[in-house]
C-alpha cells in the first residue's frame, strides 16, 4: 500500500491524505479542514472502493460556484496518483 498527500486548490480543505493498494483501491482517506462531517462521510463511503471509479463519480462536483469542491479535488489527486 502506498500513501499519498495532496494539497487541494480553491477549496476549504487544506490537505487530502489517502492510501492506494496494489489493486488501486482507496483506504484511510482523510481531509484536513473543510466540512468535517461531509468529508468524513466521503472517506467512509469510499473505503475499499476502486480509485478510478471513485474519481469518475466525483469529478466535476461543484461547491458554491467555485468550479471545484473537495470531492472534485480528490478526483484530481487520485487521477494524478494513478497516472
């Protein structure tokens, strides 16, 4: 399993930490800052999920007209890690 840290841009969260296993599944997802309850829920929902599929679902999600969101930033982080 490999650990990743990502610095999101344009959102309230300051850092995204997660692990990807050899099969490309997400584990131990944690956001620093942002909407605590919602981001904890995303982490629980995505535990053990295929990272590429999660990125497809979350990509383009918008928060308050910013053109991005913490979930969208996670999709960018995951796709970058998988590239």
